[in-house]
C-alpha cells in the first residue's frame, strides 16, 4: 500500500477565475482506486464514535467501517490510496434539508431565479430539472461540509416537486440523488394578512375577506388532489384515458411513494394541513414548523416529521421567549417528534447549517441528536436515508475529514468526497481571501 501523511492529498488544480454568477472549477473525476482512511475519529452517527478507526471505500461506496483493532479486507491486486489522518475527524456529509440551492443565483436578477413556474399550480415541475450545476453557491456550501441538499421549488400553492441533490457534478443528472423526493404544498395560513389589514372588511356571509380567501385556496389544493385521484382511478381502469401531466405528477404522493411537503409555520396552519393530509391518506412532512411544539401530540400520533427552517430566527410574537427558536429542537426531541434542522430557503446561508445545530445544542438539544438532525434524520425525511446520512458499509462515500467537530467555528474541512470523488474545496470566497491576503503581503513588503 502507498502511504502518505495527512495533507490535502490532491495537487491544486489550475487556478480558476471565479465569478459571482458561475462556478468555473472543474468537477471531481470518478474514483479510480480504493481509498483507505485510517487512524481517524469516525463519527458514524448511527453507530457511535470510533476512536482510531479506519474506513475504506471503493466505487463511491463505503465498504467497511472498522475499529482500531481490525484490519481492512481490501481487494487483492489493487493499490489503494492510504491516508493516515493522525486523529482527525471523519463525518458523513451534512444534509441541508430544505433550500433553494441551485435554483437561485442572484436573487435580484429574475433571469437567474428558477424557483417557480407561472400560476399557482405546477406540480409537474421538478427542481432537479431547473438546477444550475455551475452555481457559485454550491462550492461555498460544500466547503463547510454540506454535501447533500433537498432543493425545493417555491411560489404558488403547488409549486412542484422537491429534489435531493449531491453538491458536485457536471450536469443536472450528475447532481441528482432523487429527482422526485415529494410534492411541495404551500398550505395557506389562516391568519394571512390580518396584521396588515386596517379594517374588519367582511363579506356577505359575515366572514372576514382574508379568511375566506384562505378557505378558497385550501379548497383549490384539495380539489387538485381529488381531481388527480379521479384521473388515476379512471386511467387505471381504462389506459386510453388521455394523459394529464399535472395529475400524473401527483401519483407518487397519492400512492404514498413520496410525501407531501407541507409548508406551514403557524399552529392552526400545521394542524389543518396535517389533518387534511390524513383525510387524503397522504404521507405528510411539515416544513417550517415554527409552532410545531404546540402541535407535538398530533405530529407524534400521526408520525409526521418536521423540517425546521433554521434555528437562527427571531421570536414570532411579542410575548414569545427570546430563545423560542433556539429551544424548539430540544422541545421537539423531548416530545418524541422526528425532525431535522435546515437553514431555511435562503441558499446563500447553507454553509451555516452546522451552526444552526450547534445553537440547538447550546439550548438543550443532545449533541448526538443534533448531528443526526443535519445528517441521518435529514436524509431519512428526504427519502434517501438508505444511501446517505451516516458512515456505514453499503452507503455512498459522501463524507469529509475535519480538524474538529463541525459545530465549532474554528473547525476546518480538510478534504471531502462526494460519492467517492474527491471534490475541490475552493470557492469564490476562499479565492477572494487569498487575493486580498496577497495584497496585504505586498503592502507589508514595501
């Protein structure tokens, strides 16, 4: 075996000029031989922490995760790359569960925003199809250990279907882990617009106009699923029934193959969305979940998981505790609700994912549970937990080596692999840092 002391093992690629609008770095080549990481602290997530352990992967798949006293059974006749990590830490790639990463480049430039289609109903839209593989935001996120993301369409009542992507690849197909992870439903909030209305504007039936509008929107969502169910039943009985791409887009959700991601924050909004999904026999996942703790009993009884849209949020109401958002993960864990932690839909902050989990730890969440909330639990909720989220034999070799725990701001990511391919951790921000450090060096040398 060829052995090397731990350092960034690949030679630097030719310097690329990085622009705000496009990532010009070459993508990682396929894995050409087995890679063995030894003398490491392995944070497996599902199997505890292994001190002085070793791990090897080949063909983009983890083959063995071993304690210090066991030797790997590497294939004969193949010279692996052996990296002695000297006690450094190995983690599964972090999973940003709900983001618009890859769908937005510059928010103020409409031509670079592909989060939504025209109209309120476009369930046929798939996020993976609209992705920009050369987004400059992708290398920024992965440089801090975020190697997988659930990217969500936004806009309208049924904006489309979410996709799970890996953060390296030449094309949309290269990035796609799961093209259709679930149907996104923006469930209307019953209190929408109330704080901004000057008067009690009431309709003929005595109800306030905004509340009537919310009821109508919810009825439209329900009607879309009812129509899709009727079309599916008719087409099952008679294959000559004409194809309808919007109805067809809802088949996975109607059959329970994928969930419906219910965008909901308020208590009444969450409760009504979950009950509606139950009546339609749909698998529900709440996305947002600011008031999820108040709905914990319902969520636990119906086994509805929650994707929290970040921990770094301000209190919702004037009488809320200042740490309401910080303690929410710990309160959900205590209530027995399955959840994961995201950063929200702002793609530019995905790199801060581990710090959202770290804040939850500072406010009562167990550290092991917090790590799972941005790895295995996030992967499970997105439907890819059998492939990603932990260090285990048979899972994809999507992982990174770090100087310490990713919850610490001082931790650096030394090397990362996506599906066994070593990715370049440079990005526009690292290159700008080098640029201006060089300027400072030149000024000091005068």
